[in-house]
């Protein structure tokens, strides 16, 4: 085991913490929104003119400033070089004025101002950032018409945009066309872009296959490419396969970087393999691969999810001591850890300390605190934070609205919830399936049956985003308020609209029928379930047994319970407790003792 004098493992409740050394922040890919260009100076631009324009760009702080500089540039004689237009566009991209860049590029073309492949790539990038990657193909047409040569950076940018819009087939079609027709020479960044896109969309095995193909050709996969697949395997909980690939790249002389190690650390943390985590961090130190803020944040998050917030705070303190500046992600993890323990006041202090450290909270920070307050039914505090979001220049997302809606319904503030629902829609957020579920459940919980029915019918007629969740919510809610006919009609309708009841649907329906003492109907549903090829799970069968016992039909309950155990399912605790109580009540204690072995599934050797 490697050891270093400046690494001090700490033990707390059997888990290790690590005082880690100062690291360098790294990124796997350069950002699309900040393309890095290296232009060659053109002699036609005077040094004095260049200095003047650069001075103006330094003072561009908003779109109006950028507009003024652009108009000044197009009126100047001679016209500034394409280099200076590209630099102005980059400033506008950093301010997220993507549409403005596209508009001013169009004006450049009308004025006959020359452009090159870098400018065109910037425009494609803006379309991608606007979620309009398909428009990037029209820019490719400008390449061909103007005689400008396309390069691999251009195609990498367009491919990345297609993946971001979930247009996987289009992205792969473009990539295959580049490979087969050799339109440009592909590099590691292009391959990395494709593999990263595939992994993010859950196609890890396809990315691994592409890695194997890449190993046989040129260019060869580098550290970044291997790290992409290692990270994806870890996220898919295939940590063993990730380590195999990790060891393979080391055997080939490809040195892992901090991102490779961070992915493996994260995977091991999620599996609670703390000793392996410690050894892996030890190996990093020995190789002078220093953990960065991403690595620390993973450790913090892992501890918080295990409820070990004090340990996470120690990691945060060590992180600061080692010169790493925590980011919003790190603080968010700690806040969520405290909220999970219902310590919302402590979570708020963490939030305030983040602000005091000049770290700007993001929408996730606010959502975590709002959720914590809502769970403790402190709706005034939650609404205060909600109002603060817009004041801080952030935008509430659908999670924010759903959380507050659920909180308002929980405390019975139905009218406030309705007003807030309207506010959500006025803000441009269309209700999704989960929002509808929150509204439906909230109405039913507070006894507003007619409103619940109206909402359910309105959503049902739209037939958009059809999802079993909304039917389960409605089904269970109507059973609870004894609207049996409505609940039955919802269940029967599922097949007609192409949805198949899942385990939750069956459990909700069986539970509702048993509560109403309709045990025979529940048993009939169990038979239908098997006829449809859906083998009932343990909970479904136990619910029926529970219903039989409550109806004092012990013989049928015992027969069904034996059947459950025969299928390898354990009898539920609540079911067994009720069975014992019933048998003792009717004086069948000795019979109960004889039955105990039968109600435990046999372990296969």
C-alpha cells in the first residue's frame, strides 16, 4: 500500500476521508460556446487600428456595446479583418447572444464582407447552442458555395450539436459519411465527440465498439477517448469493466488523467468500496495526478448520499486547505445531505456560506432548499426563496414549480396551488406528466374530486405524453375516495390506449379493491394478470392475502399464502402479523407453529 506523509487518512464511522493535494482543474472537451481559434495576422490591418478595436472589445459588457462595435467596424475603411469579426462574435457568444451572432453574420454577407472557415464554424456553433443544429447544414452549403474548405472542427461542432438535441441517427449518419467519403481528416476530438455523445445518450456499448475500431486504425484513441468510455461504464454501474479498460490503457502506455481516476472513484463510492477508493487515490498521488474540484465533489456527494454529512464537510474543509475552490455542485451536495436528514436550517447556513464565499448559487441550489422547506411544511420560506430566484437573475424550472405545488397541496392551500399553477404556465412552462400527477394527487388529497376528474379528463383527451404514472395516480386516488366505478374505468381503459398496467398499477388496484372488501374481484384481477403474461409480484399477492385475512377468510388466505411461498416469494411482515393475530384469536396457536416452516422460501443450494 502506498503512503505519503502529506496524505492523512481520517476514519469516521468506519469510512475513510482523504486530505488531498492541490490539483489542477481539467476539462474533457473545450466548450462549444468558447471555441478557441488561432488566426494569422493579415498585413492589410494597421497595428493602430487593431489596438483600437481590441480596446473597444475589452469594454463590451452587453449586447448594445457589441452592436455599436459591429456597426463601427462595418463603417470603417478599410474593413477590419475577419479576425476581428471573429473575436467580436466570440465575445457575443460568451454573453449568450447566439441569435445576434447569426443576424450579424447575415449582415456581413449582405455587405460583401469576407469570411473564412472559423467564422462559419462560429455560426454553426450558435445554431447548435440555439438547439437548431439542423440549420447548421445550411451553413455547410455556404462553405461549398463560397469555396471555403470545411475542416474537422466544423464537423465536430455540428456533430456535438446534433447529439445535444438527441438527434443520434443524424449525428451518426454525418459521422459515417465523413468516414466513408473522407471529406476531412478525422482526429481524436471528432471521435471523442461522437463517443461522448453516444455515452451521454446511453449507448455505451456502441461507444466501446467504436473505441475498438479506432484502436485498429488512425488516429489511435488517446487518454481523453478512453476516459469517456471509462466514465460511461462507471455510470452504468459496470465498474469491473471500467477497471478492465483502465488497466488496458495503462498496459498500452496511455497515461490516465484526473478525469479517468475521478470516474473510477465515483463508481467505487457508489458501491461503498471505500478501501478501493483509498488505494486508487493513493495511486493518483504517487503518479502526481492531483485530484481536482470534480474529484472532491464526487467524494462529498457520495458521503452525503450515505447520510454522512459530517464526513462530507470534512472533505470540503480539506479541499479548501489544499487550495481547491469548491463550486456550486459541491455545496449543493452538502445542502442536499442536510435536507435528507431534515436539518433544513443547517442547509440554509451552508447556502449562506456559499454566497459569502462569492460562489453564485444555481437553480439546483434553490430547488434543494425549496424542497427541504416544503417537506417541513415551511411554505412561506419556500416562497421567499422562489421570489429570490428571479431577483438573482436565475429562472425557475419545472422542478421548482412542481416542488412548490406539491408543498402547497400538502398544507391544504389549494387556491394558492391553482394560482401558482397558472403562474407556471404564464412563465412558459407547459405542464409535463409529473406536474399533472402532482395536481391530480393534490386535488384528490384535499377532497376536490370534481376538479381532479376535470383535470384527468382534460389531460386524457389531449393524449399527449401518455404515461402510466398519471393513470396510477388517478386510479389510487379514486379508490381512496371510494370512486370505485371511476377507478375501474381507468384500469380498463389502459389497454385501449396502448398502455399496459405495470406492477404499481396492479398493486394500487388490488389494494383499493381489498380496502373495499372486494376480495373476489381482487383475486379475479390476479388471474387476469397471469393470463396477460404479467406474473404478480410479492406485494400484489400479499395485498390479496391481507384482504382475505381482514375478511376473516383464513383458509383461503392460508392457501394463497402457501402459493406465494411456493413461488419463492416471502410472506410480507404485515400479512404474517395479521395471520398470527387471527390464528391466535381463533385458538389455532399449535397449527400456527406447524405452518411457520412453510411460510419461509427454501434456499436453493
